[in-house]
């Protein structure tokens, strides 16, 4: 999943940054910077955790 797909999925699912932080353990400032477009880089482990959460949330709906 590329950066734009992740950002679009987050918006489509209506997830807030804090919920992503709580469920993945990725630092809140990293999540805020990534989803606001301030940065396009994520550590591989953080990316995997966020992608897994987004996919899990999409399956619920």
C-alpha cells in the first residue's frame, strides 16, 4: 500500500490519529506528521502496523 492509499483509506474509514496511535503503538507525532503530509517516510515496522490496522478496520465495515 503506498502513502496516498494509506491516507485515503484513513479518511474513508474516519479514523482519528489517536486511535491509530492507541491500536498500533506508533508514536502519535509520527502518525500526525505522516497523515498530514508533513513527511512521507515511515519506519518499516510502523508502516506494517498501520497497514495492518487499516486493513482490519476496512474488513469490519
